[in-house]
C-alpha cells in the first residue's frame, strides 16, 4: 500500500455536505471529518451524508472517531456502505486496536496524544497503516498544557518533538508522514514557512482547514526553478563521475544525490 495524494489535504466537516464538492475540487484530497468537526448530536446525520455522497474515493479520506468509542464502530459500519476505504484514525494510541481494524480499510494514524506519540513507531509498523499524522492541540491538552505555540507563533519544544518523532517513525517504516494543520487562517506567512519546512524535512503532505491554505501549501512543496535546475545538473554530472565528487564547490555523495532526486520527484508531482 502507498500514499501519494499530493501535498494539500483539506478538512471538511462531514455534517456539511454542501461543502463536500468545493473542498474536493480545491484540494489534492479531502478529509471528511466525523470526529472533532461534528458535534455528538450531529454525527448520525453526518454519517448519512457520507453514505449519500458521490466523491471519487481515490481522493477521499474519512477521519473517524477514536477506536475505543462507540462512535468508531458506527463510523466503520457507515463506511462499509460506501466506497470510501481510506480512514484517518483520530487519537491513535493502541497498536493492538489499530491492527485489528477491518483489513478493507487503509489507515492513516493520527498521533495527537502523549500516548499516541509515544507509540508512534509501533503504530507505523502495522501493515494496515499507510501514513502517519501528528496533531498539536490535542497533544498539548493531553499533557495538561494550554497552547502548542509561543506568542510569536512558533511551536513550543514539545510540539516540535512530537512532530519529529512521528516523522521519524513513519520514515523508519517506509510510510508517508502528514504535517499538522495551521489553525491561524489569516497567518499565511507562518503557514508558508512551516509547509516549506515540512517539505524539506520529508513530510509528504500538510493538512489544512480552509481552502485559502491550499495554494500556500502547494507553492511551499513545489521546488523553485533554481533548486530544480541544480538537481538536474548535479544528477547529470553524477553520470560521468565515480563515487564522491565536487560540483559547484560542494562535495556530492549519495545522500546529496538522493536529495536531488527528491527535488525532481516533488517538481514532477
């Protein structure tokens, strides 16, 4: 199983069916949210909207409720009546529970609690898990904190640690990693900085909560022309070299060539 939907994944409340098509059309994939975006009293209606929807399943993710809840059981029963087979499991914590999920579903494990982050490597090792994502606000709340960010908008160290741990867990198991949402919709500058860092660090995608954030994320993941030109040139130079060599005053070895291949892969995408 693989995960390659594109860099911008847009959340859409599952109880707002009038938004489904717009979210689907504007982003690389839509995440229909049955968990935090939907009030408990509205979840049954939201499941009905999912059954009635006709989006292309290839570009749909459904965020379901935590596995230990009755809502999770109802969510999977609902999805069994649809063609949607890729789920994002909220508050993923237990490798045993996630491993027991119906094999028809591809799982994106959302590690957004202290326990979930601590179990990230074991969760990423599961065969049914295709990608990992981390979440900042639930994580900080789970350890008694009040904010994932400093007054200047930057993540606190605990959030940065969780982000890195989930990314490494995913990469170590050959799985994709998805970066967390940026809640300040108006702060496009900080979103661009964080999305560019996500792309450079190895995240496969960044989730978002508003259509205006999609273009910012796509631009951040797309290498600029100068970087693409460097990647092509250094890979061409490598064809006539053996082992380590110097290019444009910089030592080039296999890790650098892998960076260059990654740049071209992102440019092609």
